[in-house]
C-alpha cells in the first residue's frame, strides 16, 4: 500500500480559488506516495473534522503560501507583513498539532516550517529586511529561475537532515521574507545560511518532523531535493 500524504492547499479568497503548485504532488508521486489534497475547510470546521483527516492520512505536508498572521505568536502586524489568511492558519495549526500528537511524519516547506515553529511555541521574523537587516543579510528572494539553487545552505552535523542528504552544504532556491526567529522548545536547528538565517528545523525525538525554508518541490531534478521527499514518504509508510 502506498502511504497517503495529506498536502495542505493555499486559498485565494479574492478569486475563491484553492491552489497548489504541482511540484508538491509530483514529488510525492515520484517517491511512491499517494497525494491527498487538503483544502481549507469553512470557518465551521471542528476538532472532529481535523481528527477525520488525520485518520485518513499517513503523513502531513505543510505547503508554502501566504504569511502567517502574527497574532498566532503574540505580535501586532508589522508594517512590512504580506498577505495573510488567518482561517488557513487556524486550520493548519490544528492539523499540525494533531499530527504531532499522533506521532505522524510531518514535512513543512517555506510557510510550513514557520507554521511548525509557531505551533510549538516559537516565533518568526515578520519581515527579515525590516527586523534583521542589520545582520548583513544575503539575498533571500532570488532574481533567478525557481529551479536554480541560488545560495548555500549549511547542514548541521549530527542532524537527521544531514543523514538524509549526506552532505554538509547544498545549494537551495529562496523565495521568502519571513523566517524562523525564536526556536520552539523541543526543536533544533538543522541548517542555516551564511548570514545565520535558519533554513531547516527538526525534532530528533519524533518519527519524522522536518521543516525547510526553501522550495524543494521546485527542484525535483536535484538529487538532494528528491531525497527529502523520499525520506518523508518512506517514514510515512513505515
């Protein structure tokens, strides 16, 4: 049996459109999983709805998308914050927490890594340039094709991510203005860029809990990126 991987979808409220980049689905299929798309339920969803979804999947992939509303980590909106959808935030936070409680493998991408950290008690930069610009930031919103590995990512020794990739440094793409700031209890840093921005987090005590700031679903021809999907699908099928 193929493991069923739940993938959260973004929602454009102005167009009333559910949306998901094809790379998420393709990555799961290429690695032997069965994608199960999870749309934003209406505002009337309940914990029973969340439990039902969790019972029908073997792994949860938190996809990229809009900014996370800062009220979920106790802050007012910064002037540089982007578009937010608090309804999506609420549902995904509930899904993620229930998945963690169930010991389910979770893989977070871009927005996904930020949501994972917030859900467990950490926070994020609402805008890197405005809040961490004095740190000598490198470019985190690349003027290059999405499949191009734009900057270096340094993988920490002794991490699960290092074990999965088998490398201490990779090149990754980058399309974000937010990032993990204060790490949540129980999580550890798995990778950084040369300017100190956190690029990956994980929980070594969980069956598979990994978040990356870049977009591996756009770089599926890169061996390292496919390894991430392979490891996630494998963990979801065990």
